[in-house]
C-alpha cells in the first residue's frame, strides 16, 4: 500500500510556495479593507485605487487555484470547475449529448455516481486550456484493497495528488467497495462508462482521448479493466499491480504501459510483471502493427517507485483511440461484453476466455477464431466503401456478399445502446457458423 501522506510526495518547494501565497493573499485582503476605511476619512482617491488594484490581484491569485484551493499546485494553474455542455440539437449526436447531459446532471452536482446498492464518489481537477479537438480524460485508480473504508479513503486522497497532466481532466473515483478487487468488480464497468459519458458531455472531453491508470490495487484494476474496456480507451498504464490470470490478448489496439519496482516481491509482483512484459513482447513480434507497449521493472525500487512512473502520463498522451482498427482480437474477461469495437456477439453465449478475431482488407471482412454461433459486424464508411459490395469470409467459406443499405434507425439505436458517438453505425451484417 502507499503511504498516507497529506501532500504530494517530494513536493516541499511547491507546498511552501503555496502556503506563502495563501498568507500573502490574506494580507492583501486585510490591507484592502483598512485602505477602504482610511479612504472614507481622508477622501483620497489614490488609496481607493490602490485598494481596488490589490483586491483584483488577490482575487486572481485565488481563482488560479481552481476548485481545490487547499491543495498545493505543482503543475499549470487549473481552470474553475464548470459545466462546459454544448450540443447541436439538429444532429443525432447533439440530441444524444443533450439526453446524456440531462440524465447525468445530478452526478456533476453531487460528485458521486449511484447505481443500485453501490456508490462511487468522484473527484476531479481540470488542467490547462482546452485544445481544439476537446480535452483529455485521465481516470486514476487509488491503492488500498481489502482493508478498512478509512484506509481506502486515505488512498483515494493520495491518488488525487500523485499525477498532474499538462492538459485534461484528472479524475479519481473512489472504489465502490473495500474488497481486494474493489476497482474491477463486475459492477464497476458501468460506473467507468458513466464517467466517460459525463466527461464527454459536461467537460467536452474528446472520447478518443480517454486514459486509464492506477497504482497498487489501482494497478490490479488496470490489468483487468484495460483489456475488457480497450475499445473505450486511448492508452493505459499499470503501476505496481498484480495481473492474476487476466488475458492480455484484447490489448491488441490499446497502447499499454507496465511499471513495477524490481524489489516489489510481495505476491511475486516483480516477477509476474516481468513475465507479462515478455508476453507483450511476443504478441508484438507476432503482430507488429499491434500491441504497442512499454515495460519498466525499476531497479532499486520497492512497491513505492518515487513517482518514476509519472512518465506514464505524457507517454499515454501521445496516443489517440482508433475506434475502427482494421484488426480486432477479443478475449472475454471476467465481465461478459456484448460489443467490442465494431463487433457484436450473443452475450448469452459469452464465457471467460471466449475468443473472436476479425480483420478488414478492402471491402472484405474475415472472421478468424470464433467461439460463438453468430457474429454481428457493424460497419461505416471509415471501415469499408459502402457504395461497393461487402464480403464476409471465414477461412475459405464466403458467409455474405452484397451492397449494404445505411439505416438512420440503426445509427440511433447503436448510439443510444453503446453511448459512444464513434459506435453509431449505419450498417450491420449478421453471420452464422
């Protein structure tokens, strides 16, 4: 577990500067009040002007701290937390954004997501100016695990201070339980999907710039969540967690980083992480266009790596999600998924370890490994040329050939089903085996 410290690790300089500024601002405000009082009796305009200027300076200093004034800042100034909602209601996506924004308005106000018996408090901070294409979102999972609520709350507080992106929304969810698997319970996935929807509609986050990271028990979560939510993410970084028996096959299109201290031998984390790095190396050797990854077993470091792993933030920021990869490798994890990128399966047939691979070359879709009786292939003009016939094959067998007719009803249905503008598809082909 991480040490429960009150300030960012190794940040004494910034803490001192922060405290000085806070005291200085209070002195300015006190001076302003005195000057205003003096100006009434002395009737001297210069005093009044000086007081007004100093008040403005103090106000600017306070505003620059964003929504979390009592947390020392170590990066660029944060902007105030606001609702940046905007939608063109004349478009299907705009109507979807409006409906999601309305449905999730309470989350923004209450700073927590409630579904069934579970509650996930959330904390966030916005860094930098919004780029032309929309903000980034960093979902950062705290340590702790199978311990008391108080201990896990402390780890959540720590996580808020660990990393600072140059730009984007840095969001730390408080896990929905206090069990060892607190971040990747089967119920958790829906909460993370809600976070992404909230960020896209309220903070104008680019859905192709969503990143996942986590430390210790949070790293355990990244190991499991990244493969089963890869189609939602642009990149992910695992810090000091244990993968258990998770399959990494579904990471084919998700840049993935692995960090572990060389001395972190509890549960053989150092050895297992080294083995998983080698596994990713072999995946990439066999499939050079996929499995982008980077692995670090940090020499001389135990479980706490002294923030060497903070290099993961700019590394992830280099990548943007491609929601339409021409090759998909899908292996079911602990939570059964009905959709993955542009593929769909009968979810009642899904079992852990079930595989489906598919690729597109030109206007031909080839189904490779398949553990299902049926597969749905969702298509748009970014995947194939819809003006020409589309062919679906399985080995030497041709399963379908024909020109597809785009459907607005399907566009709407897939958008509202998957709640991701990228997965609003006009065409679908269903093939049986």
